[in-house]
């Protein structure tokens, strides 16, 4: 299944989680869901799950922005940002290292062929700047990192932009989660934080035609 179809499936699931049960079971279920999201949990358990999910985001269609928003709501801005930054960075470093070692076939295995062509062209023209410009976009951000690794970009030129862009991304969505933490809109803030970047990425993929040699 192509990454875009997987991402679309996650988008549908994100909308379905808070909306379908609410329509079926009514307002009482919405309040139960909100209470469950706010239920105190061990910070260590939440942090471990967030780090694991975000580290896997490089190769699995994890809705990372929604995960970070949830982390910010449960752990607060500071710890949510730190935990999300660690998870994102582990995934990015791992994907970049594997792509440097095994080359473009790995990128084509985990990314749509058109995405590989798009990001290969873009990465060759813009190098590390491509990390900043695509980091918040699902699908394209993973393809970008894999193609930069396959192109054997120097570690010194990769790590700085990657750490900074991950920090900005983690801070933005953690702050969103913390802001809506005590609001009835918290479940929908999680959904929106996953849906908006994904929709933007899918629209960009459709409009951005790959250049084939």
C-alpha cells in the first residue's frame, strides 16, 4: 500500500475516534473520552510511549503531530517538548544512518517512488534547508531525510538542521496540547494537529509534480 493511502487511513481513523462514538453514544461519551485523556498517568510510561511512537515514525505512518500534542497535554510544554524532541531525533538519525548505509533502494522501499524523485531533486538543490521546509509535513519529511542520507549528506550538515527543526516542531505541538489541556476541545485539538499537516502534505504531493530524468 502506498504511503499516501496509509496516511489517509490514519487521517480517517483520527477523525473517527472522537466523532463516530460521539454521534453514536452522545455527549456523555465525549465527556468520558475527555476524562480518559486527562486521566493521570505515570510520566515515565507516557514518555516511553511517545518516544517509541515518534522514533518509529520514520518507517511507519504514525501521526506524529497528534502524538506530540497529546504529550504536551499530559506532560506539559517543557517535558512534552523534550520527550517529543528525543523521539523525533532518534527516528531521524536512525533513518538517515540506514539510508547512508544502504542507499536509495531503502528510500524507495519505505517511500512512494514519486516522493523519492521529488525529494531527491529538492534535496540536491537545497540540501539541509530541505529539512527545515519539510519537517512538519508527513510523508515528505521522511522521504527528505531518507534521500539526504542516500545522497550521503555530511553528518555535520544534517544534525544541526534536524535537531533545530525537531525542537521547533516539538515545541509548537506540545504548546498546542498544553493550551487545550483543560478545554473540552482537547480531543479535537489532537485530531486537528494530526489532520492539518497531513492534508497539507497530501495537497502538496498532488501539486508538486516529480521531475524524472
